[in-house]
C-alpha cells in the first residue's frame, strides 16, 4: 500500500510560480512511475508530467518549458515546479504512482492551483 499526500497549491497571479510536493509513504520501494495530473472544472483529468525511477521525464505539450518534475528518492518526495503560470493552468493537481510491473495505481487527494489576477 502506498499513500500520497500533495501540498503546495494556492492562488497565484498569471506569470507567477508555484512548487507542488507529493510525499509518498508506505511501500514506496514498489513505485515505478510517478506523475502529476490535473483536472479543471467540467473537464477530464489530464496528464501533466511523469517521471520514472530512472529519471526519464515526460511532459504534456502545454507545460513543456514551463514546468519541471523531479523526484528525490531519499525522502520519497516528488515535486512539480510550475513557472510562467497561466489561467488555463487552474485545476486540481493530483499526484500519481504506479507499482512496478503491475497495473496497480495510487492517487493523492489533490491540491488546488488557481491562477488569477
């Protein structure tokens, strides 16, 4: 079992920055891929970025060159540095983890990010 807890969301002006954190606990040694998804009101949950144990990253086109995902194994924490934020980035951001070699997934409860002047 893996537990994921997000933090770092909030209200920011367009062009500003936020850093989200996702703290993993439990059987973290089983985790392969971790990532961030977001869901805006009335829309489906969408991929933002993922990072493998190897460090290989993948980003949605809409956030490339603005967001950076990272993962620190020593403290079982994943981060999402979000720069040059736009109103379209407003959404609930969810942390995600998938167990290695299995289709088992875990999700956090989400953290709200609001970009508005």
